């Protein structure tokens, strides 16, 4: 133990025999144990690390004195320091486009490693994080010296954590998020094959990378190559050129995947079909911009971000970073492409406010829950509360409690009873649904926070309130 309570070992790194990640306040440190020292040195000395860093493919790492690890250093032989990420996310929170970008990065990093005489010891999707919408590889201890003829030990893991989840959406139109969240190691071949259309199973790529995998897994064997013919561990003799060809073929396949049945949904096209005028949109955008300019929040959460219009308004106003949570898959992909194209500090993630990601994994600490991703400096809840109150039957007081607990300040949009969407939702609501009272909701927020600004987007129309918790 340590007498510094802000120093802790990251619970997500407990499995790695090569080392562990340690948090010391704002610092992120990595301990390298003696068996992994030679590989760590090779990563830096071959020029591989610098090459990946120059491309923006890997998180920065600098060697620091072992004393930086303090009392938790154990048997560490080397210490590295990394910049802190704005947000940590997981594959079950990524949309299709984000997962695809992460898969392509993983393959690119592996191919680059082979070019420097190294390979990757595993293929975990959790070794990738996002800086804005740009994927970065974060596990510097996954790099090991390549041994001629060695199999790709991470092949099955790559399939389950990257390939199969992508195929679910591309070939069956099924989003991976729920299955992945329920099975943190990804989507198994057996589950994939139960969901895919029957004819898909007999296409050459799916047969080799899926059907054979499932068959051999039942016999306790594993495929190590998915080329013209599959090989098992007992047959393995896998030269570097063959491994590179496999990686390149997987990359070409994944690069061409697109979601099946992607179509214009109401929410994806919300910015075109929204029930308020362009003048109201400009006013709303200006209010969010001015809110960010006045308070310069380091981290903003945009609940129900859609394609990110107001996330960008917050960034333009001076917010340091924005995490957008969105449950509509097409809107989420649109937000991701928009963020990637702009190179913005905006990370769109899959999330449902009424069912956020919990703390889970080993000892319920390996993967953080939604509420643990803070600190959050400000929250935007625009066009959200009526969906929670009417659509999900959440009591108004509970919604007010939740929003004011997420961050010390925020902006909430409150549509009136006469709003087109509100009228439609009220007509369709089931018996026993919570009453929706816009003025009552404002009073509930006022009981929990100080309202600094209240603006109507139009006379009798939607209202935006800015609040501050704690005086």
C-alpha cells in the first residue's frame, strides 16, 4: 500500500504479466517488468515507436526514473509516462465506424511492427483508445520480437473483438454493442454464425474466418491463418510473408465493410427534420457557443449528441473536449465521420442515458462505468428530457437530479407542450406514463441549482436554461 491515496494501479491492467499501468494524480505511468524489458527496449531502439508516433498511431511514451512509481514499483525494471487521455472508452461503446477505424489501426500497427522485426502478442480491442475520433494504440508492452515462423497468437482475439462485431452490422444489420457489452471478450464465432444470413456462411472469407473457427474451437484447436487454406496449431509453420499477407487481406476486407441497410432515420436526419426553425437553431447554437466561451469547460458531455452540431458549437466556443453520447447508430456514425474529418476533440460514443455502461469485468472494476469517466465540467442536454420523461417514463425529479449530478453546470433544452414532437409522443404514450410539465421541470432544476440564464428560442417555443450547481 501507499500513503498517497491518489496513487493506484489501473484495475484494467491486472492481467498483463509484462507490467501494469499506474495513476498518480494527473500522471499516467507504466511499469515494465524484467521479462518484458528487452522487448520494450527494442520498441524504442528499432525506430518502431518513433515511426508510429510520427503517424499518430501510438500514444506518446517517455522513460522516467523508477522512483516515479513510488511504493508500487514492485519488481519493475523500467518506467514510462504517458499523456492522460481525455476519455477512456470501450469497444461496446463504439459505433460501427469507430470500431472499423480501430480495427484498421490495429492491423496497420501490426504490419508496421513486422517491418521492424517485431509483432504483437495479442489483438485486444481494449488496446485502442480515441483522441477525438482518431484511434491510437496504447499498449506499448504488446510489442514483442518476431520469431521466424511464429503463429499469430492474437488471430482468434482479433476476429472476436474486431472482425465478428463488424460483420454483424455489415452482413446482418445487427449492432454489436449489446452483445459486446454482455461478453467483454467480444463476439464468438458461434454467435456470429447464428445471426448471419445462411448464405453468408458459405462465402469464402466468412467460411475460413468464421465457420472453420467455430468448428475447430469445438475440438480445442485454433486457426492461425486464414489464407487459401486454414492451418491449425498442430500444423503451424507461418513465415513472416504469410502473416503480412493475412493482415493485408483482413485490412482490405474490413476497409470495404459498410453497415447493412444504412438508411435515413428520423434521428440521423434530425438536423434536417427538426421541429424548429433555422433561426431557432442559430440561436441555440449561439447560446451553446457563448456558454462554452464564458466557462471554458475542459470536458463537456453532450447527451443525445445526434450528429454533433452543438458539440461543435461548444468546441468553437472554447470547450477543451466533448464526449457525445448517442443511441441511434446512423447518427452516431455521422457524428464520428464529422469529428474525424474535422480532426476535432469530439468523441462520439454509443450510450443510452437510461441504461449507461456499468462498471464491469473482473471484480466489477476492470472496465469503468459511465459515471466513473469524469470529471465532467459541463453537460448539454438538448432535445433530451422529453424523451426521458415521456418516452422512457423517468420521473421529472429523477431527470433533474441526474442532470445536476453529472457536472457543476449545464444547458438544458425544454420543449413546450405544444411542440410537434412532444404532442406526437404524448399521443403514443402508454397508460401510467409520467406527466410532462415544462414549467414544473424548470422549478425542479431551480431547487437543485442556480439558473443563470433562460432563453426562449421563439415566443412560446423551446426554452434553454443554463444552470450552475453549488451557488
